[in-house]
């Protein structure tokens, strides 16, 4: 891979990878580390990948595995997985609400969803991977991805409605909290 | 396929429409065209999905992340050949020889403990390196400076490596810290072993089967700098450029 090709690869994917990492790690500093580490692993191993078309899927898969490898055991897992089914049906935040909220509030809502649902949902909304590629990245059947996406969207609506109801408008992380890079 | 199954499939239909050519999606989309209720549901769903996707794309990476990535791994991407199975096999043989003492003897250098260079070479091949991390930035950043000449002293306090949770290896019961860093876009690995009562020696350069090392000591530490880029690259780091 030439320098130019590598730069193109980074330009094409680093922002989406960072967003995915942020949804996993829930803080900018760790998300930066995960993103950098993913490209570092690519530099040492991934660039041997013969099928360049699979680079994107490889990067997302690697980032997710790296996250699983490095996350702390005592990490707090806030979850609204136990939200009653009918509670999801009662709340219907539409596109207008989503358009009005801060991106940080969306990240906050996403962070309240259990990881098993949050991961495919974020990959879906990043639009970088198809549902088949998401299944491959997570090592689960295609049907499981569809099922989790269906459920996760309900959970996201519930989380957004809960935040709206509670008047929570605090951003996911302040700009000041973001890691300053060299 | 009933509407429930169609909704199940369409939940995975990206708002960008990139999945339109997928046969499973095509079938569900066709059903949504025929069934007004399902069509209306899909329209609402896609509106919500598009809004969330747009909002998510508004999350911007911190300034400097791109530059950090590009400077962090550009060159190693060109040099992945040494990770080939043939090289790994060769390196495994090298490690066996090192275990027998012959390799340590060949690379013996001044006050540097026998076997330390072999340990570094083995770790270069088999170790799981942490790469560039925020926690180690106070050490990695000064090492990356072209003006830092390592033979005139380390540009950081080596005694703080342990407190920074730097990756370490065990060597005859002693800790050896390992740091990856970049200089001019090239990857180097520095191994630092606290060594009380040491005397200044070296550096001694060696090359074995494609890996080059420089080993030296100061009054309190032994160092091995390793790379796959040759002795001339090591010299530039040791002497500054």
C-alpha cells in the first residue's frame, strides 16, 4: 500500500471509526486511542489484506475486537434493556425531535442502550456497513442483527423520549473534555 | 412474507438506500410498495433513521486525530513484509538459538546484560505492542523529536515508566519496559531496563536476520533500541538528526 493509498484509507474511514469508538468507549480520549490503535494494527497486519474492498469491514471489526480486549472489567454498564415493551410503543420521537437535539444528546441516548444492541445500531446508523457486514463483524447471524436492530431502534426512541422528558440537554461530552492530540 | 417479517428485514435497511440491491431487502421493499400501511411505516422509519444518521455524522473527531493517525502508522504499513509466515518461522528459530545462549554471546555488548538484546528481538516478533497511547505520550512524544539524541540521555524520566503503566517484560526477575515510538514516520521499539550501579557503555550496533539493535547503558539503565529499518536508521535516532 502506498502512502497515498494509506492516506485515502484514513480519510475515508477515520471519522466513522472514531464515532463508532466513541459509542463504545463513551469518552473522547479512549475513542481516539481506539481509532489510532485500529490504524496501528492495520499498519502492522491489516495492510496484508488481499481484498482491498474488505478494508472497511476489517477496520470496524478490528476496532470492536480491540475495544473488547481493552475494556475494563469494572466498566459501568448503564442499560435500559429492561424498558417495558409498551413503554417503547408509547413514545414516538420523530425525525423533527432528532433534528433539533444536540449530537451529544444523541450519543448520550445511545450510551444508555445495552451494548449488545448499541453496537449493531451504531454501525447501522454510520451506514458504513451493510447488515450482512455487521453480522460478520460481530460474529453473529444475519437474523440476530435484524432482530437487534429492530429492538435497538425502540430502545433508542425510549431513551430519547426519556431524555426529552427529563429535560436533559447536557452534551455527551464537552468540547473541553476532548483529548488534545499532538 | 407477511408485514411483520417485512418490517423485521426493513429495520436493517440503511437510510442511504445502499441496500436496495440486496435480494432480501428488494422483496421487502416490493411488499411495502404494494401495501400502503407498510409503506407508511417504512416512510416514518426511514425519516427517523435518516435523522439519526445525519445527527451521528455531526459528531466530529477531535482536531489532530487524523494527523496523529497518519504520522503514527504510515511507514509500518509499507513494511509489513517482516510479519510474513516465513519471517515468523525464522524468528522462532532465532528465539530458540537465543535460548541456548549462542545468540546472546554473539550480541554481547559492554555493560548490557547478556540476553537483553535477544529478549528485545524476540519481543519484536512475538510481542503484543500497545502502540501509541495517551498514557505514554509523555514518553513517546519526546522520543519522536528529531533533535533528541539518545546517546546524550533519555528525553524523559525513565524512572516514571512503571508509574505510567508502561508495558513491561520479565527478564531474569527484572522488569524491562517497552515503548513503541515514531521518528520521521518510522517505527522504533525501545527497551528500558533499570540497572543499579551500571556504568556508561556503548552503543553497540548489531543486525541479525533483518532486525537491527543498538544496545547501551548509562549510570542507571540498560537500553536496547530495535528496528527493522537497519543500523543507519538507529544511528540517526541515537545521535539525533
